[in-house]
C-alpha cells in the first residue's frame, strides 16, 4: 500500500468503496489525511466495519470543508445524471479526482523516476497489459500491473524500487478523473462506439481517449493503432507532443496474414521516426487459435520503445495464455474448436474475433450496444452461420439477413450451443464455435464473467450423453 503523503493534513471525501475506493481510503489515511467516505450501496457499507467511524452520508456534509473528492470510476461524473455530490463539488470548485491521479501525484511528489505505461482503447486493454507484463517478466524485469484490469488498485503498488515498471490499464471513466497525468508511454489501441450513455456523444468519448496524451512531452512516447478510421483521422488534429509510434491495426489493409489452422504467420508493421519497421511472427497451438495481432503489435511497439530487441522476447509470445473470456480457447471436440469471447460486449470487439478464425459458427446476442452489428457487417466473410440469443436477436437477425448470412434465433445460450455443434459437424473441415456476444450481458446474466463461465460449463459437458449424437 502507498502512503499518500502529498495529501497529508488535507480533508478528503472518498465516494465509492469498491476495490479502488477501499485502497484510496487506506492510502490517504496512512499518508496523514483526514478521510470521510461513503458508498450508496448499503450492503457494501456493511462489509466495511473498519470504516464505520469515517462513513458519512454526503448529503450531510459541507462540501466547502473538503480539499478534494475522490470518485470511484463507476460513479456518474457527467452523464446521464451526475451524482449529487459531484454536482455540489463542481459548484464550489472542489477538485474531483480518481485514484490513478493520486498515484501519479505521489510519484511526482517523491520525485520517483519509475517508468509508467498506460494502456487504453475500447477493446483489448487487459490482454495487451498482460502480454506486455508477460514479455517483460520473461526478461526478468520488475513489473507491477494494476488499474482497470481489476486485480489490483494502483495504490497497492510498491514504490520501494525505482527500477519497477508500472503498467496501468486505464478506461475512459478513469481518464476523465485524471487532470494532469503524464505516462512515460501511453498506448491507444483502438476506438469504436461505446459508453455513449456515460460520455454523451461518440466524439466526447474519442476526445477523452486522446486526453491520455495531453500532458506528455518530447521525452515521452505515444503509441497509437492506425485503423484507417477514427484514430487515423484524428491524430493530426490533436497536439501530441510525445514521440509518436504507430502500429497498423490488425485488419487495416497493409496487413500480411496467413492462417492454415495449425499455425499463423504474421508480419507486424510499426511506424517510428518516419520509417517503417517490420517484424515476422509465427504462432502455433492454442496461441494460434486465440491470436490477436493488435495486442501483439502494441506490445512490440512498447518493447521497442523501452529498448528491448525483438529477438530477446520473441519466444515468449508462444507461452502467453489468453485471459479468461477474451478469445479464450476452451478445447477441441470432434474437430470443432470452442472459443469463449464473452468479454466482447460491443460489435467491434466481436469483429476482431470473427476475423481471427475460419469456418465460424457464431453465437451472439444480449443487450445491444450503440450501432449494433451493422457497423461490422463488412467482416462477416468467415461466418458459416449465426445463432442469436437475448434481447438483440430481432435486430441482429435483420442485419444478418441483409448480408446473406444464415442464422437461427435460439433465445438462450444452451440452445444456441447445441445448434452450433449440430451444424459444425456437417462441414468436412475444422470448425470454430465462437461465443462472442457483441452485446452487454444483463438481460440474461449478471455480467460477462457469469456469461462466459456458463458457456465454458456447457462446452465442458459436450462429452456427456446429451451430446453424443452430434
């Protein structure tokens, strides 16, 4: 735990007592701040008996008495309706911050020179963070990972070793609560429509993502994924002072891509200092099945920036295991690969998956996000048939029908999986049953984890009697 000494003797209110909120309370208190806290969820408040003396309902405080409000990123900041405490803090010009800003401020206050890498993007953040972590640990570098990835708050980092490199996954919600962060390396993977309910418009969302670069200078590095779309068209309108390194997005036209189901050969393209660098990569086995070249390209660009030679870490790509629910290879049965991509909560996340596999029997649906799947219908070439579940079934059916894609409205995940297995067994070559919903999960599941776990449970039962006829 980090003691936030730069807030000593200040009066701070912490709103939200999830993972980051609890760490924030402890770090501020350890650093000598006077802390009050609250969570609107009564059940959460009950679990924190150690905070009982500092719990104060924000409706009962005088906001002018506080030096700052520390907000958990999931609490409404601007749209659709800001939390009442946020409204009052704005009226009285009380700063509203997040835990990542506190972490960076503490680094500056202590004059620590640790390198900080921040990774953002609509899709692929966690996988890229963990891939960079995997490569660096393979080279015996000291690395700590935290932030939006959900396993560790940044305020639980250890600051005792200045050689430690910190890798932080940062969401648009968190960037919004950071007013002057300056990562040594900032990575923007991609941008597609998402979180419009939170940010109001798509362009507001784009601007927030680009804010990650706004306080960097010529000693820092900005790594961006060229997509032939929103990022490519927006870069020049932004004043990015850091050294710019770009990688070519997975399905942008410059890519060389060969997949023969047993191995994948890739050529990565990275633009640096006006020149083009190329890296060849061949992957086999389960890494081949779950390959996402965008994550690999971003990690290579990052390692290049840190001064590592490609040959030093090339072999570690093969030993990386994909994260749960992110193009996760579950197994093979009767020449069918099963892939759990439940984390694909929007269409552009699913686009990456459906283009990564051949002979795809695609299970999708749930609560439709902005734009639905219409914006990715140019990516349906590998789809043999689609199986629709949840609330989005009718809307998605219309899109698939207009594209000439065979489909079946199944309603629930178990029926969809049964139907996909039945149909996949009719083709003579290797098939992929891909669960990549392109939707939020809340119509049938508590979250994408529960949804993905259900798919894995069903797949792991395929050797039972009820599947023996397929």
